[in-house]
C-alpha cells in the first residue's frame, strides 16, 4: 500500500503535488523567480510567449524542493511536469508555437532543478495550516491522507463544498471550529463482548473520567445511544463497524446537533455504492445529523494495532489525562513522546497524523483512520 500511495504521489500528482503546500508569497519574490526561470528558458521560448504563463505555475514550480526528494531522478520528473504544462499552455494560446525537442527541454529542466536546489524553496512563506479534501465518489476509498505529500499535514474530508460551507458557517467560519468541552462524554466499548483486549485497554480509563458515562461489554439500545449523544460533547464508539447494528441511520440523521463522533470499528468509514446514486454510509449519517467532526476507518483493521493508534491519538489530543497530576496516562501499549508545555495543543487531525506510525502495520492499519469535518481541539 505504501508503494501504491507513493506512485499516486509521484505519477498522479506529479509536479502538481505542491498544490498542497503553502501558497502565501511576496509578489516581488515571485517576479524575481519568474525572471530567473526565463533566463534559463529564453532559448526555447520568446519573452512574448513566456508572458502567457500564469503566475500560479511559477509558484507551483518554486515550491519544488529537490533537497527533500528521494533522488535527483524524482526531482527532475516533478520539475519537468510543470515545465511541460507551461509549454502546452503557451501552445494553446499561441498556435504557432512549437514544443521543443525532448533533449532541449531536459537540458533546461536540469538547470531549473539546480536553480531550485540553490534557492531551496526560498519563496515559501509559511506552512499550510489545514487542508480539506473533497474526493469524488470514485475516489473515496483511497487513503489520500497517507500519500507522501499529505501524510505529515493536517487533513480532513467533506462530501461536498456545500456541506463544508454550511459546516463552517455553523462554527464561526473557523477552520478549527469550537473547542470540545470534555466535561461530558459518552462511550460504547466492546458492545458485542468479543473484543476483550480493547475492553481491557479502555474500560478503566473511561470509567474514571469525571462527567462521562457509557456502556462497556454490553449491547446498548438505540435509546441509550441517542440519549448519550444528545447529552454529551463527544461520542466514542469502540466496537465492530460503526455501531449500525445498535442505532438506525434515520435516527442519526434526525438529530439536529450531533456531537463530535469517533467511530473506531472496522470499515466504519467505508461507503456503500448503488449504481448511479450517491454513496452512503454511517459516517455520512453523523455528518447529516449535524456532527462537526467524525473519525472513522476506511477498511477493516486489527484490534491490537488500532488500539495502539487510539491510545496514542488520545494522548496527543490530550483526552487521556490524569486530572490529579495533569499528566498523560502512561500505557504499555503506546510509547508517547514528551511534549513541550509551551506548544499549542494538537487538533484531532494532527493527533491522527502523529499516531499513524505507532501501528505495526503503518499503512494497512495506520492509513485506515480518516477524519471528516473540522479538526477540533479540546477545551
């Protein structure tokens, strides 16, 4: 899976992978870089032809950083993707323009890579704060969040732009939304009774959290879940699937302000397809019920690995806290790195990002969790 995602990054995104990087530029730096690129390209294209190139392509090219690529061959390919697009753009606007022969283009690309190595993304002003993906129906099953360009970033998904704008307008138009007050929460742990390791890992922790209530090792009724969700600020489900066997989809969608939801079961984020109709699934039910944030798994995962991931994620998100000592729980299943007291708290998307590699199967299990909605922090 890692190889597949690397190929998607290198060959599908190609040079345009820098779309996911920061694009906050000083205009003078863009002009200077554009001038330097033209000095290299001036034997292939005239100044008039070069003026047809949009500044966006120049910005995307400037964000290429050969110093962090695996090898020079990859750096060359990514830069050539942008250069070739530039040439085709010129050809579409200037019909008389002829694309130069490959050897001439390759020579110029090599010089541009050398230019990029010297500058080492000097144009980059700041890190991208957060990215929201809106995959088409055919692309929902791909773990885009674990491609090399996105794996170290804060990323969430939404089904449509309309749902995203509605969600933002309901949350003060903030990309991180409101903070979650963890004084009230509801949990359902191992409702089928056959995930004993999961129950052992989480039972005591959740039962000791003040203001929280829930069900462990027993099947909840639909009324239990609805009341639990309605009277809580955070809902956590750790069992098989997304809990569909305990609550009807229409009951979830009827909710007006469903609380943030974490569904840790196998394929809780998988969507079902029925021909030409829009896909549907449990994760969409919670979004339609008003939840501003839903975590779910794209496919089946192993319980031991996803428990390690979950403990790490909750520690980094600072949900698992000993309220007497204000220190994170020290659990044998997860080695949590110490953090600087002055660092800003992580949102859930960042906690997911930093916990994927705690899994033994870093991609088959670590790439499964995805987040829909707004990446919220805890109060």
